[in-house]
C-alpha cells in the first residue's frame, strides 16, 4: 500500500499519531472477518485453497510461462465530474497504473536490479503475471476494458457501503464474470469511522456462488496510479498490494497484539508463506540500507530462516512507504491460487480465460459525435475519433460566416472568442484604457510575466469560408521593446498568427514577428513598462487567407510567446470576405446528405456532379452518382461541393 510521506515536522508528528491510532489503510482483513462469519461456503473455500497450496508447496514455479489476466476497470464517478477530472479519472491514469502493476508482477520495477537495500535479495520472487485490459465484454462486444458509471454518491463509506459500488441497484455497476475477468472498481472511498482507506479486496473463494458479485478489488481514485487525479502521495503500489490479496496473500505484519507470522498461520489468511519474517505491528516509514527494524525473534517460528533476521518492510504486503518485492513463498501462493480449481477456492478459470485482451498498455478509447454537439465514448474502441479533444473540436464545429469585426469595446471577452492560458499566469485581457482610434483593445502584460517561453493564445470564433472568396485578416497592434536590441544580450516577445482548417486539430503559421520587426514605436525600446500613448504607436497588418476558401471550421489564433520583455496590444481584428449569392445558401438548405456522419456510404439528393475535398483543399473524390461509396476515405472532416455549394461531411 502507498504510505504518506511527510515533509514538515508538524505534519510528521501528526502522521505519527495517525499511524499509531489508525491502521485502516487497507480494509481487507476486516472484510474477510465479516465474510467468514456469515458465509460458510467462503470459509470452506479458504480452507480448501490452503490445503491445495500445502499439498503443492514443492512445485518449482520459477520458470513458469507468463500468465495473462483480463482486467476490467469500473470507474464509478460523481455525475458532475467530466472525463479526466477528479473521480472520473483520465485514461492516462489507468495506463500508468497498469504499467506499475505489470512492472511489480514481473520484477521489472525500477528498484531492480539494485534495490535500496539488499537484505532479502535472495528471497525475491517473480510472479510473471501480466494484467491486460479486456477487449471483449461478457456479451462478446468490443470494449476498451473500462466502464464509466456516473453516480449521485459523493463517496462510498467503507463502514456501511463497502460493496455498494459493485451493484447497479445501489448506485454502482455490476461486475463482469469473475471467473473470466479481474474486476477493479475505482471510486472515492469514505469512512464514517475515521481514517483513510486506500483500497481493499476479497481473498480468493468468493468467485463462484451467490456472493460472487463481491469478488474483486476496490481502490480509491486518489491512490490508483501516479498521474491524473491521483494524490501526490500515491506511488501506485496500492493496487499492487490489493491484487496480492486478490491472489491469496495476507499482510506481512501481525494484525493482533504482539508478535506473529501473520501470513504463515493466521486464521484469516491460510497463506502458508514461510519466507517473510514475523513482524509485530505496522511500520509506516521509509526503507533503505539503514532501516534495521527487527520486532520479532524469527527463531521462534516455523520458517526458512536459520537466524533472527530483520523485518521485511520492503514487501508489497507491508505498509511501509517504500516497497519493491514479493518473496518466492508469496509467489508460490499466488500461482497456487491461479492453478487451483474453483471448488478448491482457486482461480484457474481466470488463468485460462479466453477473453481477448489489449496488452500494449494504451487504452483504446474512442469517441463519436452524437450530432448534438456532444462527444460520447461508445465503449467499443471503434468510435470515429481516437482523441476526445479531436472529437470535441469537430463535433458541432459549424462556423460563422464573415465579416467578423472585433474592437474589444466591452469589458469582457466577446462571445465565441477564447483564451488558452497553459500556465495559469498572465494572459490576454480586455483593456479599457488603450486602443487604436478607441479606448479598448486586448493586451498581455509581458513586462510583469517572468515566464520565458510560455505562450498564451487568443482564439477567434470558428469561421465558415465555404462560400467565401478574397478572404482577408487585418488587425492593429502596438509593441515596444524594453531592452536595447543592440546590446549583446537582448530579448523580445513574439507574436504569431496561426490558422486551423480542421476546427483546431492542427495549425499552420501564416505570420510571425519578433524583436525590432515587431516594434511599432520610435524609439524602438523603452526601459520601462510601456503603454501606447496615441495612434502613432500602432501598426496595421493585413494577411490574405485565400488558402482557406471552401473550408468550414476555420479558427484563427493570435499567439504571444513571452520573454519577459514588454506589453503587447491588439485591436480592430477584422475578418472579411466576398460571400457568394445567398441562392447557394438556399440550395444548401435543400440539398440533403445522409447519413452524416457516415461510415460506408452517403446519399445526396442532387442530380449532377459532386466533389469531395479534404481539409487541405485537395479533391479526393468526384462522381455523378447519388449514392456515393466513401469507405476508402480516412476518418475526418470533408467538404462536399455541389454546384458551388459546400456541405460539411464527417467520415466515421
């Protein structure tokens, strides 16, 4: 399990008190105790699995082939959390966790081959197990191996709702067949009893019978992986720990008072692991070459040790903050679980599962446009777009027809204009004090922006040039250097104009100036924070955009690249064009293209020549047929030209 590392002294002291009074980070033991009290079949299966492992303890598992486990990740998130935020964790976080899990279960984790201490280097075992996202669901349909379920629950109280996320009837999602899939539920775990619960799992024995819906692992979203919505304290080992439970391992430390060899003889584990030393209580601290905890005399227990050894705090089934190993005895127990039949409490059917899997470590998410401006994941991996942002950029991306004129005379950013501010620092702001022939403009204060190389973008509304000609972009701007450009060391901010012809998926630079070429003042530098004092401090720019004729979904970007130099002002942005006679717009309204979006073919209710162009303006298809086969076209956005009328087509 991941343990919290504390930086400050005060936090360290509070954490010490917490560690001494609250050990609820993994609730597996309490979970097992409760199940054993109420489920005699589970108790029988636990005993059967212990007997199986005892009878097969001398099997050599060191050279066994890699075992592949199909995994489904059930993200149960708050309804208001968009994909990639908070409880609705991003795909990258799932990918990161699978990478860590697969490293830990193949002894390829970064601590090897030179771990922080080598006390137990000769006891290390390699499970040779890989965990791969399922690519087929229980009904035989394609899947990404990830389900996302919105819920009105703000969290799931471990003390009262430990299994509620596992059933649709209680606000969660039902499991997939536990004999064929490893089910992992990701949610926010709460605890009315206090403390922080990071995860829990049932030891083997529930995967068949009327309680099989409980089988699997639950991990708090903040301790699943190390990126995305994960906590700064997460190292991704919570899942490694819980999978260990799922495969039959118990904690290495004593869970009652005094010393004991917990995973050798505990009534709750029936684990028969004889190469992890007896350990009293829980150690939450770090592990390195100087760690020398030795809480129990190992000569008092039936184990492989011929001398009293240190506690194995680096074991994944401990609670220390540094973990990097399983013992060979633990590996034998896990492989025994995977070799034992279901009636023996084992998971051999999971080991032999024929479910198709995706083992490349990349989530095969995809997206479709629902024709209402929304992007939805069909959950099959076969959507029209491999990127959510790509889908969002195109879905409902019909543009406004020129002219577009903006003088920034209001105090707020105009409708449909947007700003990208990656670092959350200084950025473009409407300025009511300066302007060209006015008192308003938009500006960015580079003079107080000490973040060299950062860029900030001002984005125009989406534009429709389908029926446009003689397209022109013009604007006024003002800028002065702070530093004398003749000095050996000098700086300058940069203004770049970029144009996208595919709703923001890709960009082409059409104009750029920096240094003395960007300056609009005389003199060209002023050694102070500069603001324009009149129209003479402004220059005008005109850029021809005829390369974008016949294209809908055009966006113009004004990019400031900061070098902590001086302020930049822009005013009177004008996008003009000659628009063809409105009769063509009437014709577009009467010409139907269906289906749209389309995959294999489309039908157009117009007799005559039809031409299809890609977003680069290249003609890719010409025909006079009304039913057109578009199967050979790549996924993306196209323009259909019919008698000087342009119609947007989305190819799935």
